[in-house]
C-alpha cells in the first residue's frame, strides 16, 4: 500500500495539529477584527455625518449673523462676511449631498433644501440692500420691501433651525438603533468565538491524543521487540509497527539489523576457526585490560591516599590562614592543587601543558621542603604544549631524580626538564647531576620492566614504562642514560599524523 506523504513523519503529524489550531486561532482573530472594523466603521460614518450637519448648521448661523450685521447695522463688514459665509454654506451642502447620493435620508435632504431656500432669499435681500445703500432705491416703499424680505428670511431661518432639530432627532434615533444592533452583533460574535474556542480545544485535544497514543503504541512495540531480541535473538519476531512514520522506518531497519546479526551468527557457528580467533582475541583484550588495570592500581598504590590527604590539606590551609601563617597556607594550597590534578586526571588523557603546570606545582613543593638547596630548569618547546599524553608521566621522573639522584647533595643539586619535538616524536628528558647509576643497575631496571617485576624498587619508573607502552601500543621508547655526573631519562612518544 502506498504511504501517505502528508503523515509520514511524527513531526508532520504534530505539525498538522498545530495547523488546525492555527486555523481556529486565525478564524478567531479574523472574526474579532471584522467585528471591530464593522463597529468602528459604522460609528465613524455616523459621527462624520453628525459633524457634517453640525458644520452646516454653524455655517448657516454665521451666515445669518452676517445678514443681521449688514441689515440691522448697515455694516459693510457684514456684507463681506456674508460673501464668505455663503461660500462656506454651499461647500458644506455639496459635501452633504455627496453623502445623500450614497445613502438617502429624508430629514437631512429637507434640511439641505431649506438651507438652499434660505440662501436664495438672503442673496435677494443682500442684493436689494446693496442697491438701497448705493442710492439706487431710496423710497419708503423700497425700505418697506426690505423689511418684508428680512422678515421672510428670518422665518425661513426658523424653519432651517427646525429642520436641523429634526435631523438631529433622526440621527440620534439612528445611533440608538445602531448601538442596539452593534450590541447584538458583539454578543453574537462573543458567543461565536467561545464556541470556536471550545471546538478548537476539542478537535486539537482529540487529534493530539490520537497522535500521542499512536507514538506511545509504536514505542511499546519497539520496546517489546528489543526485549524479545535481548532474551533470544534467534527467536525474536520481526517488529510490526504500521505507524507510517519514522518508527515504521526504524522498525524496518531494526528488523534488517536482526537479520544481519542472525546471518553473522550462523556464519560464526559454521566457521569454528573464526570462533577460536575471536575467543583468542577476547582473551588477549582481557589480558591487556587486566594489565592496564593492574598498572593503574600499582600507580595509585604507590601514592598516599589523595582523598584523605587532599581533605587534610584543605583543613590545614584554612587553619594556617586563621593563624596568619600565609607561607604555610600557600604550601598547603599548592599541594592541594597538585593532589587535585592527581585525583581528577589519573585515568584521563591530558595535554603536555597541564602536565607541566602540575610538575611546576610539585617543584614548588620541593623548594619549600628543601629550602632552595636544589635548582630546577625548564626548557619546553611551546609547539608541544597541546600534545595529548597520559597523566603523571613527568612528575615521577623528577621525584626519582630528587630521591635517588641529588638527595645526598647539601647544595648545588640541579634537575633539568626539557621537552622538544623531532620529525616523528615528542621527546621528554629529565636529567640530574646526582650520583647516577651503574650499567648493571640500569640493566636490572630494564629486566624489571620486561618481567613486570613486583619488587618495591623503582615502582614509579616501572608504572610509567608500562603505562606509556599500553597507551601508545608499544610504540613508546623509555631510555636511561648515565651522565657524568648524574642520570638522564628520555621518553620518546610518537606524534599524531
């Protein structure tokens, strides 16, 4: 059966759940935005209409004030103000008529028509008033005609105000009805959104529960198959997941791996020679591991218990600080650092730089001990500082040089530590000007190395030799040379690459 590409991974299954959730959230947001947009647009339109009516009313009132100023006080400023006011009124009427073309309202239309009538009569009055003031008409009958026109104009102005009141009443009624409709819309929208959220929670919960149950079922089947293989790989049944995702692919790969293992087991059973070689190789690996463990054990047994000594030194250092014995406290801290390095890195690979720092701590301890009787010289090539090596290789060599080489000197004892690189090796030398060794003594040390002797002599040197041979698979060199005076020990470690 062809697999569905849409749900062929666990990630896609979860992603589909999030897509469903996102769809509901989007619908929720869109409904809220639509409601806000609709409500704000209706309120904005109603507000703009009221503002336009108010502007028209204000313009008409200003225009009537200009007529009163021109007629009652015969003011030229009133005539000029009338011209400006008439233009404003016409402009406002034009804007309102544009609104009426989109949505007709009887009260607003009547108000505009009444205002137009007012403008016509006021223009006639202002024209006759101008002729009268210019002397073209100075008869009493003419003035009586102006009075009659002014009275009719004010009567029309009263109708204009009445129309505006009717318009405001209608607008306020429309606003109240709109508020009621918008309130119902908000309630319906809130109910819809709550129902939408409940539906989203239900659908997402059901879908994700199905996905989680499917994933959990796949894991249980995988674990059952693994346990069956662990009990008896020959009788283990193939894992059948059928989830059409990564677990299905993993189950197929796992079944294929079991078949490969079974095939290899059959080949091993059919070939006794391979079995014997594997057994011999396993025995050899166990022997090498045993030798390594024994070497580590000997190395640890050749030292004072670092845990106990480290805790004791910390206690002594704190006591010395309290008693203002700063030099004693400094010695304790150096010793604690030295032991911490010994404890933390005994089974680890360290860089030559860390090994040198630890060696310098040891030398500082010896200088405190012997009071400057001996001198120590370091010559280390900085290119070798990143070289990886076993822990505690150089310190036992320096310790050996002090105890067996220059310990009997009251002064003038020197130890040289030199590290440099050749084309294929990292070379480490520790030399002293002490009593040295005879060729017979050096030969016995080499024999002790080869026979893995258990004597109490030169335990540190023997541990170093065996550890570097195990670490570098027998490719390390350990050489002891007699000098005049003193002794030099050289270790050659193979460089990587």
